[in-house]
């Protein structure tokens, strides 16, 4: 039985989060948590919290064995982009794009 956890509007770029998501796809839940703990990327902390949330969601269902969970699917999609402006030389302005992500984790039993 599948268990989901979703994080919307995470303030990290989707390309940066995708690199971390690729590390844990298909791994067991405990192994994925240990990989995320030793990963130095900033997205690892966010995805780790989301993975712990998915495991806690599975713990609420009495028919699921939490020790047998694995990461069946993890997707990182692009969220809305906030646009800010920075002043530059000669009266110009450049755009700063602050990107966000939508992250979905699906766990399943082996």
C-alpha cells in the first residue's frame, strides 16, 4: 500500500533538489535517511524532513510494516518563481528569479 507526502512551495530551485532526489530513488527508507544525513546539499535537509513525514504517515496505518518501506517514487517539479530586481550600473536593473519546488515522495512496502 502506497503512502505519500507532499511539500509544496519549497524555497529551493528544482534543479538543485532533483540532484538530491536522484540519490535516494529506489532505496529503502532507513538507507535513504542515512544517505540524506551525510549529503552536503541544502536540499538534503528539506527532503529528509519530507521523508520522515512520509514514514510517520505510514506509521498511522496499522497494516503497513514501517521497516519494509522503500522510496517508490520521488518527483521534484517546478513551482512559481518570485521575481525581484537588483539595481545595476547606469540606471539599469536586472531580474533575480527566486525559484520554488513542489516535491512528492511515494513510499511502498517491499
